[in-house]
C-alpha cells in the first residue's frame, strides 16, 4: 500500500508531514511512502536522507499581485496537471496527504478524479489558496488552530495537534550544543533563522547590526541556501546556509533566544522546545495573522527595523524573568505532538 505526501517549496510544510510519515511507518511498517514536491525546493535533499522516493511537480503558483506570470500560469498549471496524472498512474496511491502549498493542488485534484481519498492539515491561521482549492476534495481536514467559524466553506475542520519533528527528541544541553558550534556556553547565544522565502530582509538587518549584537551576545545565523555569501567572519559569529534536522536541534539547544520568520513550521519548533523568540512576519502574508494568536515578541518590517530588532534582543537578554515567563506561555500556546494524532486519523482512511 502506497501513501503519497505532497508539498514543498519551503520546509515549513514538509517537516510536520515528515513527523507524520515516521509515525505512520511505526504503525504499519509495510507501507510504501512517496513524495511529490517542487523541482528545486529544499525538500528533495531532506527526503533523500529519509530514503523517500521523490517526484517533482512543475511549479504552478499563481502570483498574489499583478505579474507577467499571470499570462504563463495557465500553461504552468497544465504542465503540473499532466505530471500529477502521470504520477497517479505510476504509483496508484491508496491515500494522498498534504499540509498545504501550491504543489498539492494538481496532485489532490488528480487523486480525486480516481476516487483516491485525500487529507489536508491547515497549518496557518488563515487558509491559503491551495487548501481552499482542494478542501472540498478531501475526506479529512484538520487544523492547528481552533476556529469560531469554519475556515473552509461547507467543509468541517477538526483541531488536531500539529506534528513537530522534535517532539520526544533528546535535546542536547547548552554546553554540548555551544561546543558543537565552537561557542562559549557561558555567554548568551541567539539563533537567527533567516533561511527560506523572504529571508534577505532579515539577513541584511542582522549583518547591519552584527557588531552591536556581538557586543552583547554570540550569534548562530542560518541564512538559507546561497544567501550567506555576504556574511563576513567574526569571533562569536557562526553562519551556515543550511542545517539538517540534527544540526537544527543543536542550534535550538544552544540558543537563549531565537529570531525567526513566523511560518508555522518554525513556530511549531519553538513551541515544542519552549524557546523564547522574536518573530518577524513577512508583510501581507499569513504570517501576520499567525503572530496575533501566539505569545511571541513581534518586530514588524519597516522604518528603523534593525534598531528595533537590536533593542528587543538586548531587552530579552538582560531580563531573565521575561524570558522565563514567555517560556511558560509558549508551552501552552498550541497542541503539539510527534505526528501520532494525524497518523492515526489518516490511516483510518485506508
């Protein structure tokens, strides 16, 4: 029996599904797992390490704002649909599951034309266009957040613990993690997660105030692939373009404070590990709605952003009581698990 996972372009949609995949295999070791994602997204390398067969779907993302890509989008969508149909014929999955993303749309549509059951998990507060497009085609729709009104018209959702890859993991102590990065465990350490879409703004701001930051803390800076070339070396500043899962856990363990974008993948990690954080949502996206529902400090992009960011970092590092209080609030912010809840729910569909 084959289960097809779909999604990608960023790891925010991938890592929660990966946790579910592992739990499904624990319950039914004989299952065959495959993945359909983007041709050049970061998910391909992650899934290769897991030994999961990967199929690339042509990108057919409709731009949010007026763009010349509106003219070519119908052609891209047709290519994606043809590829999805070909994948369906080849692997004949018993179930298709997703946590959102434009790649899932042609795959789920192709599955429903064959009466293959489908399921989605809505990660962010505001449903994206992709999940809205396929909600009526799915037998199971779950969500991270609880809603007063159903987010998908005519379709009922169920709040379910959102999977986290680090749930139940053995977390290194700070001394061990700091040593891994060649840093001093006796001094403060901040982790800047600048990887992913929209990271350039955050990366540039950190580089602008790097000397001021290093006067009060050490920095682990995850820039994103091909985005760390402008970073210059300095004592107490460790930069990487990519972390695998093990190294990411080490970075979280070393950090007294995290600066991150506000996608649910990152937020889930922070809640699971009870890490105080300063979130920087991408303007005019679902990330803005996410931070309104959660107990994190927020610095929005705009005038004097780098100065505001530096001020908040200093405030957190100087105030242990504030960090501890925030850790307590974070731990109760959302239901998180290791993927078991969705694994059990989705296996019932097959």
